[in-house]
């Protein structure tokens, strides 16, 4: 692995020599772990470099670097192994060794790196690629890498995928001066490194990154926590690569990419699944620079999570609030809404029908209004008593009722509290219709559901065999627990705001009616 355009590993070559602001060599080679407090640096604990030794069958790496030392170029080369500690019995007694072994030039009981032409010559003998003339940078060579069950070619493909899925923000903007550019070679041949927008399952995160215009803040503490962007889309075909699956992304995308200001991916946080199997959503949250220290403290040494319960005081409040806002955004994104597919691929018939609905000419029927995906509205006559607006896809609805008595004997008045709202309950996309019962006395409340037909033909009471139908999941008083059941026994006149909770049928518009009938004691 070679990086160029960086400053190389400069500073003192010994860990017991301190020069302010010049410790790259000692931090990378000599120290096992150290906390970095430099703004804009990705490392926090300094344990990440241990992966080089873990990947080597001999736990050994060789580093060849060129840096500036006292305003002049200097090339350095050193090798070292990190293994288990051990003890040796000798004439002077028992000695304990750390398991760290160095290869270089021994000087006064200390192993120093080779420097200058000698370092370049040995690097060439080892087959390391030479650094461009006059440029600083570093090459890290892993001796005898162990890829497990993966063959060499498969391992190189996995490494490239890992680069893209973990470092893709560093690869933007595409076609311009990206912060980092990556290339890979295997047996002298180039291994293509795709642009993030060329990876179907990663592309939605790029869209969300470009739409990262929602500021997340903690108003009472007066702190900006970060910025968030979300995008909905039609799912791309096929499965995500193995690297993405190992990062927690399954067959469907419903995740937020978390990152600190340095633009390195921390993790892909899973949210509630999208309400329709052919769609998904992706979000990106980048912490504000002022919050970098807080989120860094919440990360384990592996830098792959935000464990906010590690924090305390205001730091815990801030980080917890940020994650709550992120989860709220994913909850909102998971509900029914029109979706887009900028690449024009993987479009299901159900998804395409929603996208094309706004191009259709509808026939207005009495008491109905259809609002199609493209925003074109066709409206009809007066509202039908007892019907509430609902849209299983978020693109169609039936207008709300004129609240009042239905005129039927034994019926009780139902006052709708606004239009139905989309929500997610236990990971399931639902519709919630709030209502009150203004007349005193006991009553039995029912939710009557049907599939609304968007062509002006009314509703479909009897679905085709095997077709999904909307279902009443339960009822809730205020913000209390959900009570399952197709009907509700309630007492009216006490001001309680009730909620009817419905699971809509996929790819349909749901028409719901809340009907209250007098209880047996009031007949």
C-alpha cells in the first residue's frame, strides 16, 4: 500500500524523543496506541495499524517512507513484527520481552531505520515500488498476507470494495479534485476501482450526501450536531457486495451512513425497512466539526460504532439527541412516498405504475379526490360522510369527512382529528387515523377498510384471491399502548383522542372509515 501527496513519516525515530508537532514516525512505528487530538485527523486511538500485523502470517510489515527532516528530504526504511510477549530464563534471571521485533540498523541497543540511498536500495531489493522523485509519502508492505479462504484475486476485489464502501466520501467530488484517489494492482495488472456513483447499492448514499442540507441541532443546549441528507429510491437489482453485507447492509437498503467531519465512514446504521419491497432509502449524517471530540469519544477502538452510553453529562445528551433525530428521519423516510430512480434501472411494475400515475387522465367521481404521484390533482363533488383520507402508497387519498352524525339509527358521531398519518410501528409501515367521540356514553367502534381504485370506480370490497388487503392492527388512547383487535369498546364524551392503526396493502390506496355504534347499555 502506497500513499503519495502526504507528508510521510517524519519527526524523531525514537518514542522517547519528543518534538512538538513532529511525531508521525514514532506514533506509527513505535507506539502501540495513542490518542490523537488533532482536528481533521481520522485516528483517535492509534490501534488501527494493528490490522497490518494481523493480516500478515508472520505479523510483520515493512515501511518505506520519504519525509522532510530539517527542511530536507530523507528516506527511511524499517521493518517490525508485533507478536505475543514472552519470557526468557538466563544467567541474569528472567527477562520479559514485549514481542515487538525490529529490522533496521542497530545503534546502541536500539534499532534505527535505514536512511537515504541505503533505504531506497533495500526497498528496491524487496520489490517495493519506489516513491515518485521529489515527492513525500509512505509505502506499507505486509509480508506473507493471509487472506483466509479468499484467493489472491478475490482478496484484491474485496480490498477494492472495502476501499469504496468505507472511503467513498473521500472520493468525491467525482471528476474533480477529490481529497483522495485510489488505485489497485494485482500481479502487475490494474484492478478497477469504481467511482461511488457506479456502485448501484452505494449510489443512493452519494445522492443523500449531495442532499445533506438538513441541520441537526440541540436547541436547548444551543449546539449544532451535524447535517443530514436522505433520499428515497427504487431498489437496484441484485445483491450488494460482500463487503456491504459484512457492514450490516442486507438485500434492502434502509440505512444511514454515519461519519465524523473527517469524512470516513463509521458505520451504516440500520433503520426501519421501507414500506414497499421494491423501494428503499439512504441517509448520510456528518457530525459538525464542533462535535468531533464528542463522537470520537463515543467510538470503540475499532471506530465502527457510536456507543453514546459511554458518554456522560451534556456529551451524552448531545450524542443521544443526534441519534434520536437520525432515527426519526429514517422513520419518516420509511413510510409511503413517491420514489425516484435516477439511473433508470431496477424499476418494478408496481413502482413504475406509481411513477407514471401522474401522466394518466382520471375521471372525477362524486365524493372522491385522487392525488397522484406526479402531483396532478383531480377533484370531485362533496365529501362522503364517514370517510377519512388515506394512502397506502402515500400517493393517493380519499378526502376527509364532514364531521357530524351519519344519520343512521344507533350510530354515534365520530370527529376525525386531521388526515391519516404514515408511521412505523414495530418495523411495520402503518396508517394512523386519530379521532374523538364527542357524544357521552359507551360505544363500539369499528374500522372499515377497502382498497380505493384510482380510476374513479370507487372501492374494491372483495380483493382477488391471494391479494393483500388492508388490516386493522389495533387502537390506542392518546400516547398509550396499542390494544389489538378489529373493534374498540370505548366511552365517548371525555375528550380522549383515539387512534385507529391500519396496515395498508402494498401498492394500493386504502380507504378507511371509522364507525361508532351505541353500546348495549345505551340501546
